[in-house]
């Protein structure tokens, strides 16, 4: 018999269970709550992890794109500096001929020589055996660049020759001294860059070629090192490395017999402009690491990698000086040379150096 009497409340004990730690892992609201949490139409709460299938924001895409662009530029700069470090510098004689002072930040004068270096035994004057096919002065400071082309046929009275003969007689040292004395008016050459035409085509090819505006039809007989005649139509043309070199070096144009060294200098400037435009184009940016690796291999210079990279940056970004000034001759000189007046040299130097 049970002791429980009718009408009495049953006696029992109430036990409180402990909280199950696994409850924290269960979604709130059970199955319905789980459905709500994975509804793609519901706004995501602060601190809540991104749900699968959620759209990536434009800000995040822009951030990743900026990081990728920065990485591409850093890689290009690194390759440029390494390539520049691997190249040999100018001779000690050339170093001694350079004037001290000048900074790529505050302002420096650079002599750029384009040559097709030949073996010494082929030189007719017993010098270095190279011909200065192009001569240009640069005045560079951070964010600013001035250029001046000197015609290779300019007559130098002290030398008794055309100015390009100085390179064949005594190499870079003679060329530096000759340009300083010829131009006068306080001009001092602080750095020198020699562009070797043998390696130049590979630089242009690394860019995928360049576009230039040819002012007149060109019909030229073959000349070393090109085999066969050289022909270029008038108008905008695309050039690979070998044809860009031929375009820059053509002197005799049978289709325009009246042309002289001034037209040749303008074509060389057109090539420089084409290179600049290509580097700043989207396709040039995609090829930037290859261009950065190849560019220092085309030149010989006393400038260190960081200064050289700053100069290249100035060339690429400092305005659109499509037509650089050419030292204009006043008449014909001996042996097919060109005479340059003292006034023309004084005016050119003052403009190059930014003097009034």
C-alpha cells in the first residue's frame, strides 16, 4: 500500500541541469534561426563573418588592384637597379673629365652620346674607334627636364673637325671636353651616358616596338650595319628595334635630297618621344619589368642605379617636350660641316640651364 493519501500533493524533488557547453554552437532559434542567418537578402551584422556567395565590395577590389600595381612597380624598380649594378661604368679618364657638383634633385647636366662602337683597329684617327652619331645635352632636376640636340656636323674651330670626330679621337673624355669648350657660357658636364646602338634594338623590342611620326618618305641606300636599302613611308609608322635604329641613323634620303643633319636629329628625337609614349602606355606598363631589366644594358654611364632610375622617371613624366631644341647652324663650314654662331650657343646654354 502506498503512503500517498488522496488529496495530498505528491512529493518530488526538482533538479536543475547544468548548462551544456555545446549549446553555444547551436544556432539561435533552432532551424528557423539557421535559415534566417543564411538568407542572402539579410544585411550582414557588424563583426559577422562574410557569408558564402556574398558579393565582393568595390573598395576591396580597388585595394587588391592597388596592391598589385604597387608590387608590379616595386618588381620593376628592383630589376632596374640590379641590371644597372651589373653594367660596367665609364673609363677613369671620362670620370676625370666630368665636372664636379650637380644633383639629379637640384639640377645636373648630362651629355648623352649615341655611338656604334667599332674595334679600335678600324679607327682612322687612332682613337677609340667609335662614331658619335648623336649628341644631346640634358638638364635634369626632380620633375623637370630640358634637352638640346647638337648636330654631329657642327664645326669646332679648336678641333679643326666636326664635333663628332672628338669621340673617334679620344673617346668619352675628349667628347666631354670638346662639348664644354665648344658650347662655353658656363656649361659644365656633370655626367655622361653612352647609348650603344648595338644593344638599342633589344630595348625597343622589349617594349613591343614604338610608333613614330615620319615627316617625309625615306629612301636610303644600304649603310653599315644594315643590308639592303632602307625605306619608310610618310606618316605614322610602327617600328621594331632594328627598324627604329635604322630610322634614327638615316642620313642620306634620296626621296628628299635637301634634307641635312637637322632632319636626322629630329628623327632621333621622334624615336625618343616614341619610347616615352610606349613606356607610359598600358602595354608599356604590362611590359615594365622587361623594359626595366633591358634599359640599363643599353647604356654605359657614371651614374649610379638610383640616380639613373630618377633620370628615367624624369624623361618619362616631365612634360611632353616632343620637339627638343636643335643647335641651329648659321651656314656651311669646311668639309661639309655646319657653322654655329656664338649667339646661338649662348642662347641655347642659357635656355638649357634656365638662365634669363
